[in-house]
């Protein structure tokens, strides 16, 4: 019985820290810090694991190249400007401060 209980606790804890795909969110703001052409951030209405009660829901997008970062930035900006929903992959890895790291983004029609 103890082994079953431990197995159940293990699977529940793994599920709690699993990555997740956000299927619909609203972009509140998007910005790129000076001096970093491979990283930008956006604020969403979806809470994440790294959230602190006194901060907005900020996600950080880190890309391998500046071209990739610009493409993702354009998608997030287009979603915000057109009032479309944004889908993205929340890795639930806390980046700088209270930011959760995102690997891909897409516009939801």
C-alpha cells in the first residue's frame, strides 16, 4: 500500500511541474530590452509557475538567433495589435526574475 501511495504522489508531482501549451491568451504588452537581440518579453493574461503576487504575468522568449527572435516578436506583436489570441509553449522554467520561459508562439484566429 505504501508503494502505491508513493507512486501516486510521484506521478502527481511530475504532472504539476510538466510543461504546458497555452492554447489561448491575450497579449497585454510586448517589449525587447536594449542590448539583447535574441530575447524579448510579453505580458499575458495567463498565470504561470514563476508568478509573484505583486507582478504581472510576464513571459520571456529566448531564441537561438536574432532572426528567429524577430519572427517570434513579430507574431506576438501582430496578435496584440490585431486583437487576436496568442498560443505558446510555456516551459515553466523560471528565467530572469518572475518570468516564465517560452519556446514557441502562434497566433490563434
